[in-house]
C-alpha cells in the first residue's frame, strides 16, 4: 500500500528535481550570455586598440615628416589637444 508519506516524498523529490533542472538551465543561459558578451566586448576592445594604433602611427608619421608644413600643423594640433596626443603616443610606444 502507498502511504501518505511515500506520496509526499515522491512529490517533494519531483519538485526538487524540477527546481534543480530549472536552476541548471538558468545557469547555462547565464554562462552562455556571459560568453557571448565577453566575445563581443573583446571584439570592441580590439577594434578600439587597432584604431588607436593607427592614429598613433599617423601622428608619428606626421611628427617625423620631412615636410615642414606637415610638422608645423602636427605641432599646432598637438598643442591644442595634448592629452590625446600623449595618450596615443604612449599607447603606441608601450603596447605595440
């Protein structure tokens, strides 16, 4: 004969299993989302680094240009925006 305790125990086991499976599915979705977001974030960071590298390369080319007009324009641009200039040059020199 099936007692009330056995029915209750089976029902609790089933409920626990159901909750556990839902939590497992939720955990899997969170891991999947974090992985996809991480790959997207890495892609954006790499694009930014590439852009900064190309900008720094352009600035260095202008700085050492044999054409004096290009150098003069570069110095004027640099004095107006020293922080970005320093950032680009430091990024280029230390990271590439």
